[in-house]
C-alpha cells in the first residue's frame, strides 16, 4: 500500500498506509487524521478536507477540476498547493506523498 | 458527573456525536443502539455511486470497527429501541434488554413517506433510504429494465440518473408542475428536466399516480389522466417523515419532528435530539425548521454532544444541500422561504449558473448549478446577512463576493 505522510498544523508528522482505490480523504478519515473533517463525505460540496500538497507532488496529481478549484477559493487560507483530499484518488504512484493539514477547515 | 450516554440511531448525527463526545473528553460509558446491522454509514452515496455499483460497501461507514473499539463505544447494531422510560432514565430494546442512561440522544432520522394508492403493497415497489433498500433495487436495474420513479425530488432524480446510466428505460412521474418544486427555482427545474430528457429519461409533470397494477409484482402504473406506464420496478421518492414514535410515546414535545431548542435539548432535560428527526430553531432565519441535511445532522450531533456534557454550544448554521445528477452538481445554501426577490446569475445554456434569493435586501439563499465558486461565496455572505447590489449580483462577470 502506498505510504502517505500527513503533517498536522502543529508540525507533527504521521504516516499511514493508504489502500489503492479510495480517496486520500477516506484514507485520512479511516486513520483518524485530525483536521480532515469531510462533512459531505467526498462529494466536493464542502471544502472541509482541504490539504496543502508538498509542492514537488503537485504536478504528479494533475490539475484540480473547475468544481474543486471553485471550492478551494473559499477554503480556509488557500494556497497555490491547496487541494481537496476527497478529489485525490490513491494510486501506487502516490507512494511517498506528503500533505499538510491546515489549521482550520472552512 | 455524566456516566452513561446512550445514543439511539446510527446515522450522521449519531456518528458525529460519538466522535465529539470522546474528543471532548467524555470518559463514561458510551452506547449506541442502531436498528440497521451496519456500522454508522453515509447515506448520500446510496442513490448515486453505491446504487451504481461504483462504490464498495466498505467505503460507506464513517469509521471502521477499530475506531469504536479504541474509543470504547458499545455498538448494539441490528437492535431496535422499543420504549423510553423518561422518568426512570432507561430504554428498553425490542429484545428486552434494558439500558439505563444519564443522557439520551435521539438521532433516529426520518423514514420514507409511503404511497397509499391501491397496489402500493405490490412487490417491486421500492423506497430508497438504507443499504437494504439499495440491495433490493439494484438487482432490478438491469439493462433494458423499465423503471418508473414516482417523485421528481432529489432521491427520485438521482435514482433515475443512476438507473439510466445502467441502461434502464426510466420514466419519472411528478405530481407538481415541475421537478424539485419545493426546493429550487423554476429555471433550475427546467435545467434539470432538460438534462434528464437529453439522457433519454421520460419526465412527466402534473401527473398523479392513482393505482398500481400487477398480479403480485407491479407491472403498470395508472395515472389520474388515464395514462399508464409499464414498469418492471418502481422507486418511490415522495419525501420523508420524521421518526417521532419513540419520543412521542415518552411524552416529549413533538411537532413535525422532535421539538428541540438551539442547544438540541428536548422537553426532557436528560434527552437530546439531533439530525433529520428534530425540529429546531434556525437563528439565521428566525423560524423553526426540520432539515434533511447531512451538514445539519453533523452539526447538531456535535452540538448535542457538547451540551450533553453540560457545556454550552449553540446550533447556529446556514444549511446547505447538494445533489448529483449525471455530470451536474446542484449546490444549495440557505433557505429561500419567504424571499421577495430572485436574481439569475449567468446563463443556464452555459451549464453553469446560479439563482440568488433575497429577503429584505439580504442574501437569503442561493442555488448553484455547476458553480462551486458562487456557492462557497454565498455561504459566507448569507451567514453575514450581506446586502448585495442587485446589478452586480445579476452580472456573472462580477464575483459574487464583490457584489456587496
């Protein structure tokens, strides 16, 4: 299983094994990663699973679609490397991915 | 010191309450009774990816078993609460077990409104509320099967879209003059009617079903105007009614749901209620509402949990909702009841537009079709009671947040 690192708002790093075929949000929720709220459950309707992706990984993830982009504009403190974790599908290629959880969600 | 908290209901509100209680440091006994045999799970995918077979069942639960073990949650799944003894602070389950409580949280949700016309009891007549319902429907959604959907609301239309993608011949019968008439503007209704028709779904509005016919299983749907529709199966989505039986029998105040205050307290000091089952004051809109909303259930589950620990949390939220139909996302924020002005932003022909509702000059609600930017901006503006400039509002080139 791809290994993915979540860095909490306070800087604490946690690594999890994420099964292929689910989303990054679901993997975070299964592992009880603090700060990933995901109120809508992955429908791209709430912007509460926002993460900052380590810049080196942005290109590998590909661009966010329009709906996600529109959500991110009003997420809490969006940055150029902001993504909604419910829109990122776990695949083998994401082994080693590193994301930071914002201090708050929208 | 609160030592036992009992939660009845394993939906969004109950799952969130469990999470919040342990997060807030509740160390006592925590028991959840839920009548379905599943870990608390998400319902929105039931009419969408899960019905389509695109989402495995193990992706539905909010949390998996280790979470409940780790947080010492006694799950009594597949068990039904039969009676609340409010004076004695205990609940009797249908199988006779008695569970005492210091605080009780009712998250019992709503149940599907059922058809009452002749033939309603025939086989092949389905409702869509839980995993078992999906199991019963899915087998019938074979390529070429004729599905008749009664009710052109969220559930009906999402089910119609999913069934069409699976190759079924789908007809939607709606009693009102347009789709989703209670929840969206006519321009949004028209847009979705067009979308469904362009995918080959037959949409019939102003159509009242009077009778279902068939020897054992439904074969024909007969309407008031004499028209008939052949059906291999039927899905009925004509709304939901709150589950108030337990609460009412226990003497709790109920009126279109279990009556609660802004702290999710019922008329009994030890009993709280959250989610679709309860009728609560909306502080933003100054009226009592009962909502069928994931976010509302989430938020009330959290609010109730904090207040059960004798801390003071207030439920003050602008509600939001969404629906996925084919490749369209409908996002709704706020309540439009009593609006005095409606403003269209953008052109439906571009497949991305919004409808704004104002009341007394304040933005009260917004419906966004494939337009998440407007939706997110509106969430903030509605909560702030912003008073947008109408000309700016009507100009889709001006960002919604710049309209104030």
